[in-house]
């Protein structure tokens, strides 16, 4: 940690001072010191918008026409936010998903499947009975 003379701002050697007590400043003779230390912290914030579209006059279960998620999603493997665009069209029965790394511009994942074929994915994946699930 750097130490500076409080009167003339001369940088002193902290290791020499701590061994034999505080020595006077070689420039002005003062024993007053100022210490500097820097801390760095960063935070990342992302927003994800979830939209659903319904047909009028029907229940929410029967009237759901589409679902959409757009925005930033945190990628654990990359350690930063990625751009997600996902659209589930229940009328056309399509599942479309695109994930892009905004830092490199690289497309990480593209999915364009029929909705009936897009089952047993992620948390909806069926577990085999002999495998234990981690807590």
C-alpha cells in the first residue's frame, strides 16, 4: 500500500517505515502520512421482458396464442449477460430461439423447431428413476 507525505506528497517506502518506526520525510522532514488503497467492484444488470398474447373471449389456457422473451439473460458458462430472443407461436406451432453474445457478436444458439417436437427440454426433461437429482 503506497504511503505519501501529507505535507509535500512525496511517496515513501512503507516497508522501511514499518520495520524501524515512522521515519521523517527525506524532502520536508514531516512524519505525517497519507495512505491510498483502491477497491474495484463491478455489477451487471440485465432486463428480460416476457410477453404473452391471448385471443379474446377464451380462457387463458385455451386462448394463449404466443409467448415471447426478449432481453438479457445471464450465462453461467460465459460469466456475463447474453442477448436472448425466444418466440413460441402456439397458433403456427413453432418454437424459435436465438442467443447472441453481445461482446463478440457470435451467435451461440439457434433453434427453429416445430413446437410438438420441442418437448422434454430444460427443467421439463424427464429424469430416469435410477439417477439421483442433486439438491
